C-alpha cells in the first residue's frame, strides 16, 4: 500500500482491494458515499494497463486501486472490508 499527501486534507493511495470487493462493481461498493474514497484509476494486472474506471466496471483479481480521499479514509475502508 502506498500513500502520498496531496496537501493537508487530501491523500493519493494505491492498494490491492480486499477479497470481498472482487467481482463487485464500483457502483455496488459505493466507496465515495460509504468511505469518502474516490477511485481515479485501476491498474489491471491481467491486461497490463491502467484504466479509468466506470461505475459498472467490476474489480478483478490482481487489480490495484488508485484513490483520492481524506487522510485515514482508506485505512477505515480496509478495516471494514
């Protein structure tokens, strides 16, 4: 997991999604609503590319999520997954 500060109230994070996210779409997970975490890109290991996710894209095994959020939000998300 990688974190980078984008300012005092904003973090860029890169992490593997929890197993409970696999096969679910971004709209189903409601990450912005539930945790204040916005997925801005997905690194697709199988396809060896980075995509801009759409709401109906499903998280796949091997994906890495790149997110923007307030500090601590990703840790809360991972703790509740």
